């Protein structure tokens, strides 16, 4: 593959992210694929994560279905893993990451920091001019609004008090105004940030999530049947609506997702039993990201049943949406602004009113029984998916780095 940078102009990005690694959640999948694509395009990437296992880098990357690259350096930092006390391992991570960042700034030439962490961004911004680096902040939410409304997504939590909300908003304002570039994954989120924090349009760039188009390429020799859901199974993800819709759907459902140490998957199994449709649903639980493609390629329809909540409406850019499109699996999704940025109803997918199980069932049954419509939608989606490859995402980030580093 042609390199975007020569050896003399290779850029260096440092990407610190406070997560255990590997991890089953979508954010780790997005992060590692973005970093791997940047490395493939000629950028030197230092990914700084928490050390949480004894696996080698090769084994960790295999969990995600990708291979090592000389330009991708995964630095797993020692933290104090004290069960039940996230404050301790959080603080120990920040101490370790700041020590390592200091080493990099004095020993290496760092062109850019790529951040998703408000606290770390707040610490690093004052040093931009001293060490001559740029700072990209990738925002997936408006944090102070989420703090206010987190109880609506997670009923066991309480909304943050007014002092905390004000503190988070001030920090966000500082970071959005002092970062060189702010990246969002939806246009809705960009417009909210512009409106609330008075940020110039050109400073905020929308770069959606992506997909490994090669791994998810359709297999024409495989027979497709049934519908599939892939992702987390928290109540705010809307899988309960899909379970209810199965009373009216004429085919079977495969549910992939759910974390073993959480009880959401068992809640859904109980729901399916209570309404008498357990025999139509296979709950497979969590599978490794590298194995997702093989399941998608055998499904006829992929459902994204998000309800109308603050997270889904404005912020989400689901990996499973792009993976479904790329694998030739027809998409039925909730009609939400964030989803409409990617899906046009009747063109590359079908949309239905959120939280309406009967409307969801009608959309699924329509696609399942109309081969002409199914073929049209999958062909258009497959064509559209090419623009959302991880390489295209990396290319757009690199163009921004070149622009601000001139």
C-alpha cells in the first residue's frame, strides 16, 4: 500500500485511553481499528491503555481480528487494580500515563495527541505551545448533559448535582475552545457543541465510525436466514422492543451480546420466556469481535432497535450499522436523527418509529417476504458502506493532522 507519509515526514500520534485492554465494548473496537488504520497509512501511533492481562500484543490484536503493525505501539501501563475501588486504578492510570507522556515529549517528536478523556485533555492543553504538539479531541457525547440525564439511561444512577454539572460544562468549554480540532461521530453532536459552546464550524469535523470492509465482505455462497441483533443489551439499547416484536415476526432471531458479569442478558431471556417466544430466539451472549462477521454474513436482516433517548437520538454511530451494511445484511433501524445520517428509508435500509414493536415487526416481515426490496436495499447499503471503511476514517484524520501541523 502506498504510504501517505515518507519516512522523513512520518507523523507521530499519542492516543491515551483509560480502558482495560482488550475489552468487549464498542469503544475499544473503534479505538484499535482507528489506530491500526492510521498505522497502516504511515502514522506512528502510541496507544496507551491499562495493563489488565498477560496476553501478548499479537494475542490481544487477534481478539479484534487484526494483525500487528510496526507503526502501532501498544503501551500497557501498570495500574493498581484494586477491585471495587475504581478511584484508585483511575488515579494510578493518570499518574502512569502522565509519566509516560512526559518521557515521550522529551525523547520523541510528538505531533499530535488524540484524546477522548476530559481530565487528561485539561491537563495537556496548557503544554501545547511549550512542546509544540497539536491536540485532537474526539467527542462522543456532551458530557455535562449526560451527567444530568444519566439516570434516564441507567435507572440505578442518580443525576449529577448542579455543582458537578457546572464543573463538567466549564471543563468541556475549555477543551472544545482550546483543542486544535474537535471530532464528532454524528452531525447532530457537532451542531449541539457549536450551539452550546459557540465553536466555529470549521473547528469541528464529523468523522463517523467505520468498518473493516474486507472482513465483512459478503459471502455469496452462504444461505441467509433469520434476523440478528449484535451489540450490548442494556435497556437503553432497545432490545426489549425487539423481543416484544418477535411475537409478530415470521422468522427467528439471533441475539449476540451481553457481558457475562452483568444481568441484562438474563433479563431478556426471562422476557422471552414470559411472552412465549423463547423458542424463536437464540441468545449467544458475548462473542469476540473477530467472530462477528461470520454471524452477520449468514443473517438476512440486522435490527438496530434503539429507543428515542438522548444517547441514541444525538450521539450514536453504531459499529453494527456499518458492519451490517458492509456484510450485505439488510438493516431495519429506529427512525432517529443519528441513524438518518446514514440510512435513507427504503433506499439502503428500512426505518420504523422507535419503541414500536408492531411497526418493527412489519418492517422485518416486509423485507423478509420481498426479495426485490431486500436486494435493492442490500446493494445500496453495500455500495454506501465503502465510504465508512477504517482506512477512509484514518485518511480523513491524517488530512486534518497535515492541515494543523503545517
